[in-house]
C-alpha cells in the first residue's frame, strides 16, 4: 500500500526486527537519501523485538517503489533475504 508523503505534515515509518537496539550506529537510506532515525530501542510489549522509527522527508514524495536499507554498525540488510521495498506517493 502506498505511503502518502506530504510536505504539510510529518510521516513516520516504524520498522521491527532483532539485533538492532544494541548497535552503536543505526542509519536508514531510502532511494539513496539518508532518512532521520527518530528512535531505536525495544518494541513495547514484545520481548526481544526491536523497533526503529524513521521520519520520511518531504523530498521523497513521489519516489514510488524503492528499497529501504537499514544499516547497523556498518552491516546492511542482506539483499538476498531482507530487502524492504516501500511505495512512496
């Protein structure tokens, strides 16, 4: 489902995974653009599950289907197993 990105408001995306919260550096790129990471930590109510909240910049509006790349301590998601594709309106 497409995510509407607006220049009039803030749009956040929440990612879930494991082995993220203890990383010294966590970054996200979408369509080659560094995206602000707002929160990294345990997901409330789910033991062992980590949560990453990112803010989508208005500059990504209309990007269409594109890959999201999460990097933790220099290690990116495995392109063969963990690629996340999002659709940005």
